């Protein structure tokens, strides 16, 4: 697990600044949570995107990744 977390950290850091398609899975506490086209639900990274009009659960948006930790990403909507 420890070896994998180091690899996950390194991989996620390479995503910062990239624009990725994100399918929105849910809205929780003013934050949309989704996953990239490369990630499986409940297994891989989640992308957190602050609430913004125009995003809908089930929709696909383009998000710029602004931060990353071991298992999850933070992004902002690309207009």
C-alpha cells in the first residue's frame, strides 16, 4: 500500500495543469464530485469541482486540474 501511494502521488502530480473530461457523479456540500474518463467509480481518483452553475450530475465537463493528493484531484470548470 505504501509503495502504491507513492506511485499514485507521483502520477497525480503530473495531472496538475491538464484539462480533462470529468463525468459528474454527485453534488455534496457545495462541491461536485466526478471522475475522469480514465477512472472507475469507487476505485480510482475523484475530482472535486466547486459548485458552479452549468454543471449537472450525470454531465460531462472539461476541468483544469489545480491540485492533487494521493488519491484525489481538485479542478475548476473550463469555460
